[in-house]
């Protein structure tokens, strides 16, 4: 669209709820210095925004009044009925710009994957769409204190005990966040990796340990932790699984150097990843090779 300064446009979203979004061009950057990797992004805003499949403007106004009067707890089932996440401290004034930008960049990739490349949503993309990653886990300011203040042996002990238990997702996510934070802090202190690489390790582990294993009541120390070949059936590509495998192996090397797991355990884990990928790749390729809606 060749829009000019101060021009306006409107578009409709969701033919059922009929949201009308009005946009105005307030500035045009013609410097050519903008880094495309940072786009699109939200630069300012206010409020939580719309609630999906909720009934449109009228219903949103109604539930906003009820929540303001009675609080979130009294209307939790109504807020969550469509399966979307709302924070415990939810108000309609709630605004998290970091979370918005975290999701925005990745959702653009997700819809391009579906509508342009004709592929299924990957497991990562589906988790982001549904906010199955632990909200706030990606935010730098939400990470636990530096690794020197994390009792790593205790964290590992808790994760081993939690595997397959009835621990809540939130509590398990917080323990995993401590593990990830200790690992990331060690990478930063080492100073040999770029900031981009460190962030990639953080995002990969957050997705897998928190977004994928946590809802299954599983941890790094459970029997399904190496079964990443299953992700082929969730829409993950070879490159996505390759990056995840590298992050998990790097994490396990860290755990060995910290003396909280044995080298034998790390070797068996690494071999388990390799075996799972080989089986998952071959079976998924055979399953979806003749299916236009599949992965291949």
C-alpha cells in the first residue's frame, strides 16, 4: 500500500466478532536505516486489547465492567473460556509491550509459513499463538537472579522429582526458568558467544522446557525429554529441530561442568536426541510425503 502521511485506513478482523481497526499514518521513515529484523514492532500502546472469540465490542465492554466491579477471580471462567491466557493480575489496563513484540515477530513468521509456504503451524508457533510458553519467561527483567544465586543442585533435584508429578505448570515453569537463567548467565560470563546466539539458546530452551515439556508434566530428566523427533509431527522443520538439539546439548555440557549430572547421563541424552530425530524424520517424511497439507 502506497500510503501517504496522515492517510487513514480501516480493516475488519473476525467476521463473527466484527472488530473494526482504524489506522492512521503518523510518520514515514525514509532514512533506509531501519533494521528489518526489528519489524514489525509495537512502539507504544495501552490496554490489554481485544479478547479472541469473545463476542465483539459490546461483550468486551460488558465483561470489562464486570471485572472492574468484581475482580478477575469472579469471572475467571468467562475470561478463559476461549482457551486464551490472561495473567493473574489481569485488568483491561494490563499492557506488556515486551510480550506483544515477542509474539508479533513470531506470529508473522507463523502465518507466512501457513499461507505462503503451505505448511502446518510448527510446535513453537502453536505454543506462541496459544501462549503456552510461560508468560514473561522471555523478558529479560523477569529472569531469576544471576547463576551464583541459583542453587543449581537443588533446581536439578526439584526437576527430577517434578517429572510426571502433579506439580502446577506455573511452579514447574519457575523452576525451569531458574535452570535456564543459570545456564544463560554462565554463557554471558564466558563471553565467547554473540548476544544473538545466547538469546537463541534462551528462546530454544524456553520453548522446549517450558512451552512443550511443562504442559506434559515432563522435565529435562524424564523419559520423554529426548523425544524431540515427535516435533516433526507438530510441524517443526529440520532447522528448528537442529537448533533445539544444539541448545539442549549445550545445556547438558553446562550441567556436566557444574557437576550436577554425570558425563554418562549427558552422553545417553545426546544419543537419545540423535535416535529420536532419525526415527521421527524418516517416519514423518514417509507419512507426509504424499500429503499436500503435511510437512514436506
